[in-house]
C-alpha cells in the first residue's frame, strides 16, 4: 500500500486506506441511516464530515484531548449548492 490516503470504491461502500511509515489502517464507510441522502460517489465525504461534526459538538474533554493529541481539528462549513461547487 502506498503512503497517504487511498480511496477504494467497493461494492456497497468505500474503503479508505491510510498509512505512513509509522501508522497504517483501513476505514470502511458503508451506507447507513445518516447517509441515505448522499450519493454513493460522495458517501465517504458525507459520512466523515457528519461524523466529525457530531463528534465536535459533543464537547467531550476526552475526545477534544485525543483530537489535539493527533493534531485533528474540525470546523463545520456552510454547504454549497451543487451548482456553486461546480463553479468553484
């Protein structure tokens, strides 16, 4: 597996391969009750943005500390229309 993030399009979901010389793992993204609204093409982006949005809203000190430990920060942004996204 090459280093970085590789997105594999599996039947019924996505598989995100993440790795570097020091860490390696797989993240599986499959259709769920919260992702029914999104296309299969964007399922992984929808699930990750929604997950991190809800995780950040918990304002749990342990979650916040863990995210800081790994240098992860999430900021929700306004959703663009499909037409705006194509233009931009």
